[in-house]
């Protein structure tokens, strides 16, 4: 990502964050990246993950209790606890 887009991958949360605790989501083995999945950077990241078998979920809008806004979740889906 750094080499292609000349900036670091914008990681919003690596592992468990306060919002995940509030929503009772187990996010310990995942990270959220602040990229719009419809933008060129988001598309490039998702293409890379598809090619390399890395699980992810793309969020295009806020979903109450699930997502605060557009981002890419890297890792298996977070489960409620």
C-alpha cells in the first residue's frame, strides 16, 4: 500500500477497540482500515486481499451497532459476546 499510494495503510483500529467493547463485538484478531471500499485505494486493498486469500468485509455506510461508517474490516467477521 505504501509503495503504491505513497502513504501508510490508514489503520483505524488494530485488535479490540472501545467501540467494539461497547457493541460487544470480539474484534481481537481483526483490524479496521479507514478506506472507502468503493474508492481506488479500497479497491486495490480488496484486490490484494482476494489474491492472497485474506478474509475481509467491506462496509459502504454506517450500520447501527455494526459499523460507524465506510471502512474495510480485515479478518474473520467479529462475533457478539
